[in-house]
C-alpha cells in the first residue's frame, strides 16, 4: 500500500485545473479579507474606547485615521496634504520617516 496521496490536480484538464485554482484562491482571499476586517474592527474599537495617554498616542491615532483617508481619497491634493502632515508627525516626534 502506498501512503503517498495521489495529486489529482495534475491529472485534470488545464481548463478544469484553472477553475479549481480560481475557486481555491477566491476562498483564500475571502478568508483573509474577513480576518483582516475583524482585526481592523478590533483595532478601531481599541482606538475609540481608550483615550490617548500622550501626544504620541494621539498622533498615532491620527496617523491611522489619515492612512484610511489617504487610501480612499481620489484627490491628489488631499493625499499630498496627508503625506505632509504625516511627515510633520515624524519630524516632531523625532521619528525617522
């Protein structure tokens, strides 16, 4: 008896193999998206419920919010302003950009 499983994917027609790969990738992407959304909601609950204890923590909250805005903004001017504000945060907090 052979304990090695038979790889049926390589025996399929290329079109069927492509459809199977597409279904698998779609399921994996959906699972990753759902996990990311849960982690993002947990982070946002944390940011919402716990007040900042320092200017640095307040800047970190603003940095997260500006990152969300930058990702969704189609306006180059707004994205440029966000980049400038984030650079100011880095400079004022003495972080390396």
